C-alpha cells in the first residue's frame, strides 16, 4: 500500500495530459517528483490499497497542501485520472502545475 501526491502534469500539443508528477509519501515526508506516464499512474492507483491526492502550492502560506482525492475513472475514451467529478476547475487534474516548461 502506497500513498501518492500528484503536484503537476505534462500535456501534449492537444493539451491532453500525458504524464503526472508523482510523489510518494514516506515516513519522514515526501519524495521528489517522478515523471509518470498516464498508463503507469492508472496502474499504480488501481493496485489494491494505493491512493493519491492532489498536492498544490499555497502561495499565501508558501507551503504545499493536499487537495482532493484522485481516482481512476473509465470514460468514453478509456481510463484517466480525475480529482473532482463536479465539473469545477479542478476536474481531471488540469489545474495542477504544468511541468512542460520546467522539465521535459
């Protein structure tokens, strides 16, 4: 069983998420981000006992804070990760940091 935090995404030319920045919760904190493909992310979260939350930078407190629970859903075009099914701006993790310009 592992707990993950997702802090960012990478998108293709069509603005579709292709990779996620996955962090693993460990005894003394959180690991550095690992660039994880969509397929790898789905497999990790479908494994029994694993879970994930969004992890967002709070500019007011200058600290990372947990956001919403992330789940695997099976949509019209296959499986994907979704953070909030109520059609708010935080749906589908598109609100997380875009790492395309930070790390290829």
